[in-house]
C-alpha cells in the first residue's frame, strides 16, 4: 500500500494529542513524526520520543541545511518536522502522522499537495474554555490568552485550505473513529468512510 502523509492540528485543550496517539495505535502501519523544538523539555518528556530538543543555534542550522519539511514559531518557541525521516517512512509505504500547528500545515500542503489534513474542533466555545480551565496548569489571564489564540487558530485553519476534514470532538471515541476512517478512506482501505 502506498504511503500517506497525514497532518493533525487543533487548538490546545481540544484533545488533539489523545486523538493523534489513538489514530497511530489503531492504524497498523502508522507512525508519529517526532519534531525538533527550541522549547525547554517539560517534566515527563523524553528526548527523541516527545521531541528532539534543540538549542536555537542548532535549530537555525537545521533550517539552513534544509533539514525541515516545515517549521513555525508557536507560543514563542520554534518547532519543525525533520524531513529525512518523513521521506524514508513514506517511501516504505507507511502512514506518517504530523501533529503540527496551522502555519506548519499550510507549508506542508504547499510542498506536498497529497498530504491529508485533519483539524480537531471543540464542540463549541464554552466547551473549549471549560477544557482549558480544567487543565488549570495556568492562571486565568493565561487561560484567556490561550482561549483567544484557540479561536484565532480555528479561523486560520478554515481560511488556510490546508485541511481536508474538520472533526468535532464532542465524544472522544467517535472523534478517533472518524479520524481513523478518514485516513483509511484516503488510502482506499475498504470500510473507510
Ligand atoms: P507543545 O509545546 O505543547 O508540545 O506544542 C505546542 C504546539 O506546537 C502544538 O500546537 C503542536 O501541534 C505544535 N507543534 C509541535 N510540533 C510541531 C512541528 O514540528 N511543526 C509545527 N509547525 N508545529 C508543531
């Protein structure tokens, strides 16, 4: 079966990471790309598993050498997708999933028009605010800023043309099912929606 480059994006607090990991688990030959980032490592994260953590100069060097398929600045840090690994896995016929932001997704779509974009939406704005509050890692001012950023990201996603499907996460299992079926269907797997 031929490879597929898939993008999953969504605002923070929407369940995007949970959905992405479940999709990769459910599709036998799918793998999650590990991004490079200049953001500091967080407790519980592992180098090479969650991210490749880079100093700003190392990241500059990767950009200069053309080693990134796309990159973007998100919340004051830079994030990018190492292109060599992606190309190798696609050539092996695998499904490669990128969990990246809207700016990055737009770059990927420009360079790889065959990429399949999935955007995860909250059921509504109140639910989004509620989820951001429940995470409660931050104070109310930070929560309000993330809320405003999330609304902007949703508007940008719709305007970008980078997404083939928008999935509303009002029920986690159903959102995962829809994402899996959308990818399978794109690959021509029977039973895909
Ligand atoms: P976090 O720092 O919370 O892990 O991620 C912050 C944001 O950066 C998320 O929206 C995530 O999707 C995005 N992101 C992670 N890796 C990449 C990447 O390689 N490229 C781009 N453009 N965005 C990324």
